[in-house]
């Protein structure tokens, strides 16, 4: 549509007084428009809230979701090399090395030179790492996952996990 100068001069946008506009915007949340219907946006917002809750639960152990995931994967796959673990979790190599440095400095895991490939390192939990992970799993189950199950209902939680796994696998 082409707007001529004469039409544009006759159409004036509605104006609110600055004070009235500020008060109106304080009373209502912003209109999300199309964002509210986008799956990616909803997933990201939910992920942020889930991570906030996880971090609150893990405060006594000072573990992030990524660190918890690394410890879980090492527990279930002792002796795997760090490239495999990073790749499985989708963590970029430089970020993973920094995270391992942190976990290792806390005494939770060790990197050992691989006997079959001296260029790579295999990962193992320490006794302290196993004990910390055991406490973390109890906290996650009793507080974090329990809260999510209560919010969604157990059957919806199971279905959501299945749907998210399908997206991760097939997209």
C-alpha cells in the first residue's frame, strides 16, 4: 500500500501522555506477540526457569547443570575419553576443558592418560566425586525433579521428556 503525503498528513497516531503511557506499561506485562506461539522461545524460557531451580537446589554442592551432567556421564561411563564425553553432552572443547579443570581442582574427577592412545585422556570420578554425585542425585530427585513432576503431573513429565528427546534426536 502506498501512502500519499496528503493521506499521511491526515492520519495521526494516537498519543498517550508520557505519564499515562508509563503507568499503563507498568500495569501489564509486555505483549509477546508471535513469540508466545514459538516453540523455541517457550523451550528457552522453560529451560531458564528449570536451570534457575536446579541451581537453587544445588547451592550446597555448587554444581551447575552441565557439571552435574558430566559427573553423571563419567559415573556411567568410567574411562571414556574427554572428547567423547564433551561430544555426547554437546559441550565445545574449550568450554569442556575449563569445566574439567574446575571439577578436577575440586577433587571430583581425574584425567588420566589413555593406555591405548597416549594423546587422549580418560575420565574417572574420585571418591569425593562419587560421594558428591550421590548427594547431588538425591537433591535432584527429592527437590528439583519432584517439583517438576508436581507441576506437570508424572504422566505429562514422561511425555514431555519423550517429546524433547525426539526433537534432540531428529531435528
